[in-house]
């Protein structure tokens, strides 16, 4: 995964609270292999009616929002199911950043693991940004700012996640450096707390 | 003297392999549960040419996609009619075979929902760190374990290393003091706090549930309470283990026995928050004030006592809240101000990792016994062992005689992945965990509530206060 520090792109507003991961990608699409591309599943049931026809005036389908890479939403974005497919749908749909007042905990971690920035702003700043969408935005991960025209808004992100996004770190690679510590830890734990291992049970 | 610690801190300390300067810690994972939905993670592993580091600590369960009908003793994945679903189940079987971990597959008598099977088999123990690529892994916290859901990238990491990177979450305690009124259950406790604090009220926190009403809960009740922690945005929920926990674990197949159990009991006795331990946030809820609760909207925070009315967006605190209520009522096809007990339902569902354990089925059956459901419904026990137990007790007959369908174990209509769905526009009273738009199927309308409240809805054909129906039954 490539790291990044600055991103300029078109922002689009999704002015709803509680956009859960079931909305981001309905469960029935998740058996598809990722190689198919998950962008077409993004917010599928909010964007389409029961017959599969596009719902008019859906913000993401506004021609002025074509090519958007930054999504602005309201509180509790990405709550619910741990499905990383919700992040795949956003990333495959061209998004690099989601800006909202709060995020589902597991979603935010999944986002960072896929190079997608979950940027936390105040409710007031989210409202102000939503009013300016669609529109161009500039994100600076070094300074933790969103710039819209001549307005600069600060966003928050956990420092661990910020570092990871900037460096494009892969956790499995990082953990390799600790292989010996892990081995020693397991041996010590097994000796001190043998009960923590499952009892041997036949097939 | 060392600083006082919370229960959570003690488990964290015991699992910390490495603490990085930036605040991330590498934790050891004692149990890793995988299911059909873990296919993305296994693919990542294959792409890197890596194997499973600790297959003895990895357990597979077929639950998310499994059919609940037409399952016999010799039902292999290859006999599932829908090819996409069959592929999901057989991929899990292939990965279990290839990597050498134990699988509670479709034809295993212990198969069921992962968060029911783990505790039932004694794989879930106090003081463990438990991961699964499923948000309701918080359920396992009922035993005083740190159980939390993870995404596919993290599942691949745990498979490859048996560890996980974590930032220490804020500690939060929710104390339920006093005694629950008759007809009020763990589900109502959970919905009560989520309604009060909101779906992001516990955001990222490690919640410890405490207080006399929590101590009085059975393990089943504690699992329901911890299960729903994620719906309040928490990383995990936990209850300090006690005599109730230790009794539950006695003679569970994978749980320690003999001297190992004696040693475990000594270690588990330490798993309590020290008297002076500090929590970043503490909330106290009066247990006797909690009434049976139902949800009216499209988020678990949209929950009210059954005696109340559907909220009016005109009386909302902010414009965005008004907009959210309006959108929810529009989706749910409800009028502001109508009594919740006037909402007619089309069907009911009793099942899921939240409320499909034996005690849940017994409670629902107690209300349904000798009564007739006014609407159709599905009852899917949490595991094949729960199913067998319920049948031994004759509960299946109570459900079927009431007119409900008794099916096999799986995630079923909670998430609709196996094809058990609520039809568009239909309204379902459900013991599940999410009333999100489309959760139970595109266009489905879900009302969350406890098993006895679902039974009351079945019998009356509308959302109803179960309390008057309980006389002489519970």
C-alpha cells in the first residue's frame, strides 16, 4: 500500500447521520471476489430503487460530483458490521478520504489499512463543508487540515493511524520484526497459564 | 505499590508483547474465530504465500451463509442449491483443510453461530484476547475476555502472526444498579444505554458492565449485553468473571479441567477492576427504571419503551436530528405520535448471536405456549446444540404449534446472507442486533426487541407490552 501526505480532489456531500456499513455495501454483494471491483456496490441500496433503477438526485450521482475522491458526511459514519468490504467499495469507487464528525471504530481501522483517511471534524465544520459540496478540497495529512477555497479546517486522526497512512505501512511486515519476541511471549504464557490453551479434544 | 487497574488493563498487560513509542501495542491473540466471510483474509494470506501461524488457536465456524432449511445429517456444502453460497461454505472448508485448523462445519453437530459456539464449547474463557472478523465478537466479553471484531486485513494479520496491533482504548464503566422488573431482559438494558448515549456513545471504548443488575444476569444475559456493545460504538464490552461464569464453564469440552481448571480459577479470581481503578467515563443506570424496549427507526439508538409513542421530528433538538427522524420514519412507514403498540407487524424472527441461546428460546416459548401467532415467523436457534437441547425440552413443538417455523442454526434472517430475508416493505419484530435499512433484506423494516417481546408481537400481530401476558409463565 502506497503512503500519502497530500491529496487534492473533488468533494461530495452525503448529508446523513449513521451511514452504517450495511448501507456502504449490502451484505448480498460480499461473496464477490475483490478482483471484480467493489465500486459498483457502493451505497447500492440508497442509490437504487427496488427495481435497480437509479434514484434521482442522489448526491454521488450528481454530474457535478463525477470523479469525487473525498466524501463528507455526518456523525457515526461506518458504524455496524466489521465488513472491510465497505472500505473496498469506497476505495474502488475512487475515494481517498471520508470527512465526518465521528466514525465506527472498526470501519476507521479498516479504512487506514486500505489507505483511506477517516478525518474527524466538528459537527459545525462538517455542516460548513457539506454546504460547500460538491467542491474542490485539499487534504494535508502532515498538518491535519482540510482546505476549501480560503477556508482551512483542522481535522483529527489518531497519531498512530496518521503515521501509518503517511508511510503506507503494512502491519504484517512490521510484525515480522518482532517474531522472536512473539515466540518468547508464547512460550512464557504457555508455561505460566497452560489453561489458556484449548484442552485437547478428539475430532 | 502498583497503580490500581481495571479489568481491561489487567488483560491488556497480560497480552502486551511489544509497546511501540507511538502508542500502538502488539497483543497476543488467544483465540481466533473465522467464518465464511473471512475469504478476503485467506486470499490475502495466499497472495503473500503465508500460512496460519497457530492453527491450534484458530477455529472455523460455518454460520453467515449456511442454509437453515433442508439440512440433514450428511449435508455437505456441495448440496447447497445457490452456487455463490455453496462456494462460500466450501471455501471455508478448503481453507480449514489446507491450514489445518478445526472447523465446526455444516455437518458438525456443534455447528452454529460463532458467538454462540465459542462459549458453548468452552473456547471462550476469562482473561483471553479473542478476535473474529465479525463486529459482534464483543459477545465473548461476557466471560471477562477482551473480545473484539476486526476487518479482513487484521484477520489476515492474526492468521499470519497470532497477534494484533491495538491502541489502548478509553475505559468506560456502565453500572446497572438495582433489580430489573419482571419482563425486562438484558436486551432492554443494552437498548436502554444505547438510546441514552447514542450509537457513538461508547465510541472506541472498552466498556465494563457492572452493578447488581449485571451480577444477577445469567451468562446468556451477559452475552446479550456484551454482544450489543458494538451497537453503542464500543470496541468491546466485558463483565468481570464470577461464580456464574465459573459454573457455566465447568465441563465445557475445550475448557480446562482438573489441575488446569484449579489454576485457571486462581488466575480468574484476579480478573476484577481494583477498587480505586479509574475509568475515563462512568455511567450509572437505575435497573428498575428500565421497561421493555423496542426500536422504531433505522439505528439501534432509535429505541423507546413500548409504552411510548413514535417521535415527532418537529420536536427534535436540531435540524439534522429532525431530518434523520423524518428519513427513518419515511423508511419505516410510521406516523409521528402514533403509539408504538399500534405498529402492526408482518412477521417475526427469533434468532442471531444476540438472542438465540437456550434461555432466549425458553423465554419466548413461555410466552407462546398455548397461544397462536397472528403472523408468520422463523425461529433459528443459535447453534445445533441449542437446537437439540430445545427439542429435548419440547420447545420446538411450542413454536410450531404457535404457527412459527423451526429451522436450523445460523446467522439466518439477522443478516440475510443465506437467503432468509424479510421481503421489501415488510415489517419484522426481531430479536437481532441491527435495525439498519435493508439489514434483513432490501426494503425490510426491522424492530429490535427481546425474545419475549417478539413472542408478544407474534401473538398479538403488533408491537405489544409483554408484561400483562406473563402471568404465571416466567
